[in-house]
């Protein structure tokens, strides 16, 4: 087929033609909406680098979950900022910890929405690293026990799914074992399998108050230039029992998403991270680009690349756009 016999513009003439031949569908079913939960009551503190995102006390998080449910968003993903941080992240697995309380409240008041919990230690350690330290290094194997205990405490509180993001070797297996032993063999794991050491997490660290006090996360999160290694990471997580695999961030790693979609036969999530959100919000505010339009373009791109699930701070806005 060549010009002039084939004229691709024939099918681009108007929106109805475009709808008919549109290859990628995006629906509210694809979205997971992240929430940041803090101690207190009636707290709704704006995150300055993420317009539209707030640190929420449990009561406010319930409201937000209800709004998400009303927009038909299937799931929220919870991050907790505890009262006190310590060396050993004890706030992470406390029975009455911030996330555990938020899970219980949301499941009690908005049972229709899935509650997924981030399983990591960086919000709970005084040093801000994702695991237990040995000197200046994060010690892998002792961290596994704490992660497993944390995941079990989330499941006990009623979490529908846990999402380990610490990038410790063996974390999915350790959590699977911990959950099974505690009687939660039906609780699925969404594994942050290929999580890169990314500058795009900057705004999140303001939202979650989890910036490392020294050094960075390059000794456990992946090196951005690598893609074969991402496939090895995903293979390990699949072998250890992941139910959903993830690539994170999304936009600078669309090729990794595509490869993961082609090489693995599990549901694939992509995390449209804080910096990806902040860039669009910032440029939109400056009048440098059309924010609602770019939001949809980006979400379609992540879906087109192969993601089945998109974790995004745009979930509510995009759900409203799709409902129109
Ligand atoms: C770790 C975690 C991070 C994000 C999700 N889980 C931060 C990090 O690894 O530093 C980043 C999410 C985002 O940037 O939106 N608990």
C-alpha cells in the first residue's frame, strides 16, 4: 500500500473515524490512585511540588477514597508518614501504625474500593533508607524480615493487596512466605519489580517525607541505563510469587514497559511517578503546555506501551475526563 492509493488521512478526517480506528483504550478501570496518610484529624496539607495532592489524616483519606470510588476508580495505594521514625522502622509494622489505621478505616467506610499498601521502610526509618542499616549500607537479609512483618500487618488490617517497593533481593519471596504463614495466602502481591533509582521521585519525597539523610538509593534501586537487568529482576519476582509486576517510573521507561509486556505473561503495572506529574502541573501553571491534553496523552502512551494498570496522581482528573 502506497500513496496515492493509500491515504492514511482518510480515516483521520473527524472524531468518529478516529474513534473507530483507535488502537488503545484507556478507562478508569486502569487506574490506581495513591494517597499519603499522616497522623492527626482533619489534616489536608498540600504537597507544594504536587499541586492537587495532599497529605491526609485518616478521616480525610477516607473522604478521598470515597471520592475515588464514586469516580469508579478501582483501587487506592496507601503511603504512610508516621509520628515517629527510628533506626529500625518499627512504625512500619505497628498494629496501630498509620497505614494500618488508614486501611481499617477505609475498608470499614468504603469497602467497595481496593486498598493496596506500599511495603517499604523509607517513610519509617530515621535515616530515610528503604531498609535496616549496617554501617552506611542497607543490609538486605535482615530487612526482608521487617518487610514481611510489615506486609503481614497490612494484611491483618484488611489490605486487599500489598506492593513491596524496597528493591531488596528476595523481598517478594519473603513477603509471600510471611503472608502464607499468617494465613493470608489469598492476598496478592503487586511487586515493584523494575524500580529505577530515579530523579523523578523528587516530589514524592516531599509528600512522604522520605528523602534519605545521606547518600542515595543507587545501591538497591536499578541503574537507569539498564533494560536486560529489568527483565532479570522481573523474572526473579515472578519466580518468588508476584501476582502483578511493575515498571517504575513510567515515562522515561516506556521501552522497558513494552519489553516486560512482551516477555512476561502477568498483569503489568506502570507507576506514573511524582516527578512526571509535577512536570506537567508546573508547565501547565506557567502556561507552557495544555495540561489536561498532555495528561491524557501521557496516560495513553503508558497504556500503549503495554501497561495494564497505571498508578497515577492524575487518576481522579483522568477519570472525570473519561466520563465526559
Ligand atoms: C518507596 C517509594 C518511592 C516511591 C514509591 N514508593 C520513593 C523512593 O523510592 O524514593 C516513588 C513514587 C513517586 O515518585 O511517585 N517507598
